């Protein structure tokens, strides 16, 4: 039997796959050759997905902790025992401290619609618990673009095939969006040029026609200087500006102060390179800017995207198919989804419980008032993925904290849980996957029965609700009912049969050529009163991060730490611990420029201690010319066991929130390095 599914990972590609099942066991998984975007190819990690499904380390029964928190010793219990312990504890917390003492915590460990929300959201809304802001990655981009365009919608990335200039701004396409690369190569075959702008010389930068390497977090200065050149050399599209934008004269006066020479001092890019970039962008048609989420992780993260969105409006790039700005296309998919029907915020019944930003989990567990008493984690491994992780660890070590983790493995977070519940993998549960890298909404059929006693996220919360004797009927809706509620305009039987559907998108491929921007003015807002009302500059502006090379900590911690995705065989904190994945990537390390290493008495393979006020960790040094002097890199995703001192990259990172949008500035982290 061959069963079609859609990859669920936190990755824009949402590839189609086919699972071969024999005697109830999944024996093969391969890319679906009919998937219009991934065209039969999976990636090195998911090519070995069945190793994950059948791993001897899978959690297949509920577990109760018998060792100390963090030790990782558990004993098997029944589902009935587990849910009864959880129900008693949640009832007791609600009675003694109120429902805000319960913090749900989850993220995009599985991007399936039902895995992310549905019964879980209904359950927590019904109880009236603390609400979580899930903005570690992604929402800040949309929040920034919306302040310029009124909408976060960009053009279909596959229309890059029409582009003659493609600027890949802060995105490592060949690694993190690999199935888009053939489209870019095809455009190049027809004469397009590719410019990569990134603080790291990535594998994508190696393939570019031009590579520009600003200091991390300084790109806005470069954008302002580009606008200075475009306006002062009269390379603007005056007709489009007059018809569809607001505040051009204010913007022109503002960026007049941003000469390329001034920007060069901030961003470390030669002024001639900025001038050439501005001229090429303004005089090539169609000219596209492609970006994803990387640049949002600075204090000025939302302003980055608000400023970036001004560039195509200045040059009228939106007029052309393959011109303008392309980013996540999740917003096109969301237009099909009735979130209120899926998540049922009406179950809050007029209550308005507090909200906690997931990136401040450490603070929430150690300082929140009223305190967090119970933490319920699914789809997430915050001990690896959340910045300022040593503070998270201190919170999880609290004797009075009750923690439940629903997962497939004993992750770094699960080691601290009181109860671990076994979770299905994506081939064991039906779901729908809205993609954010292309325009196909994917069906995911369950290929095999759940292994052991594993259950999906939806079933997990149904069981807890039942153990708590909750009588709200919508907590017990089955998965197909949830899908039908969430996609009211979609023929679900057809989606299931066809495995995917293309979401509505303008046939012309020109989402904004004729204006229609849903801002208050109905135009692209170079000057934004809404932003001003929120206490931000009304015009695009560059503010250096406080924890950056121009900030007060730079004397003590002169090196800027970046923690990018780097590996082919794992993604975020998934797969790292599995044979054939983390072990083949060679273990964690710190990359340093030769000059920075030499100044500190370090060389290739020296053992270094990397430290700041949040923590310290010991790592081998790799000398590289991929970073500028002053920048160091620790690729992230490794678990504590893989580090000799049980620290991870996020032990050092900054949990300051972004200017707006709720994101987090973990790429504004300063460290010092010395021989270990
Ligand atoms: S992780 Fe990304 S590239 Fe790999 S199979 Fe899944 S969607 Fe495709």
C-alpha cells in the first residue's frame, strides 16, 4: 500500500511524500514525484524519517519521573494513571491559584494544522489558562511588512522564474529552502543575476553572482542608503509612487541624511557596493527581493522588514511579474483557514487571561507573578530552542513546578517532566499542512497505526479533558470534524483524494500592481501614523541594537554571536540525537575568523570557552573565512548530551524582544572567547 503525506517540519518546502506500508509497517518513504514544488525530492534528514519512526528510543508508553529533574529517569505507567495525575494537578492549580497558573507551551515542531492547534487551543481556552505568544520565529516578519503595505502578502516565490534580478536578503536558500533553488537557477539560465546579502558567507552566497556581507543587524542602514541613491539619482517610479504610496516627500527628506558613506560606517559594506546595489535594483526589471525569517532576530527586526518593503514601492517593482517582495506565502494559505472555528476563542467566555511570550519562558518560570505552577509542553523542546536557556533550566528545576511533555523522545525538556506522554510521528496521524514556502495546501494521510500507545496531539488533549470530566462538547470533536470546521470552503474529500490543492492567488501573478494596499490610507505607507501611535519612528529608521558592537556591552564582550541553521541532517532540535544524523555532522563547534582566534591564542581545533553574563560553554574552534572579524558562529540544534558541559548554543543567547511583532533578538548576542 502507498500512502501520500506532506512533510510537517518547520521548513518552507512542505514536501509531498509517499509511504510504502507492508503488513502495517512503514517500509519505505520517498518524495512524491507529482508534488508541484518538491517534485519527488526530500532532504537528507527526512530521507531517513523511518529511522525516526522505528527508533528504539521512541517513547511508546506514558512515563512518570522517578529521578531528579533533568536526570532523565522514568518508569512506565498507564494512560489512565498519567491522565489522572495530570487532571488532579490541573484541578488543584485552578482551585488554589487560578487557571493562569497553567502555561501551555508549544511551537512548530509539527506544522500540521491539527498538531499546532484545534483541540489544544480549545482545551486551554475553555480552562482560561495563561495564553502563549508563539512568535519565536515568523510573525515579526509579517508585522514589519504590514506596517508598510498593510498586508504581509508577497508574491509567489515560483514567479522568481520571471525575475531578472533576485536579491536573496538574509536567507540561505540552498540550505533552508532547497526546493526553490531550481527556480532561481532556471531564472539565471535566462539571464537573471543573483545577489546574496548575509552576515555569513553561506553555501547560497557561494553560488551568487554578487555577495554582500554587512555586519549582522545593520542592514537597515544599507537600505536607507539604497533609498538615498535611488531618490537622489531619480531612479524612482514617480507615476507608481504618486498613485499608490503615501509620504514620499517625507521619506526623501529623511533618507537624504543617509549617504552611502554614512551607512558604510555602520554596516561595514563599501559605499560603492551600496551604490551599485541600489542602481541595479532600481534599473532592472523585473527585480525581486526574496527574504524569509532570519533577519527578524534583532532588536530592530520588525523595522528591517518594514524598511525592506519600501524598496519595491520606490521603484515600482510590483508592476512586473517576478518583481517586488516575496517572503512566506503562509498568509495566502491562511485565507482558507477559519481559525476561530478551529481554535474556538469564544470558549474564553469573556475572560482575558494574561499572555506570556514564549521567548521569555525563563523569566516566566522564575519571575512571573502570579507564578506558573504547571507547564504543558507539546511540539517543542524549549531547553534547546529558547534563548537564555540557562534561565529556562532554572525554571524547570523548580521543585514546585509540575511539567507535562508530550513528545516522541526524551528530549532535553522531557528530562525535566513529571509526566511524559507518547506522541505519534507524522505518518501515524491524519492532518493538513499549510505551507509557507509555496501555494499548495497538503493533505497528510495516516500511513500506519500509532506505534505502542502513542497518540496525536488532538487525542492527547481529548484524553486529558476526559480525565478532568470536562463537559464542553467541542473538546471531543474528531479530527475530520476539526478539519472540516477549519476549512469551510474546501472540498475535504477532494483534497484527500488529490493529496493537495493550490490556494487562491491572483492569476496575473501581480498581487499589488494596481495598488489596493489595505493600510488605513489604502497606499504603501512610507510614513506611518499607526507606527508613530505605537511609539515607533513614523519613517524607516536604523537603531543599532543595545547588545551589539555599538552598544554598552561591547567593551566586555566584543564578539557578535550568531547561531544559524547549518546542518543538512537535522532541523532545529529534531534528529540531532538520532544515529546517522547528529553524529554525521561532527558535533558542536564555534567558527571564528583567523584574526579573532589569533588575538586570543586560539587556532583550529583549540578548545575555547565562550562566555557572557548568561552562561559559558566549551567548544572546539573551527577557523573560517565565512564570517567577518568580530563575528563568531555556533550552529544550533545540538542537545545538551552532545556538549561536554551540557550547555547548548541558546545558553548564551539574548531574550530581548524585538521592536514590535513579539519576536526575539537572539542574533544580538555578544560574547567573549578565551582558551578553555
Ligand atoms: S524538512 Fe523541508 S526539505 Fe526536508 S522533506 Fe521536510 S519540507 Fe522537505
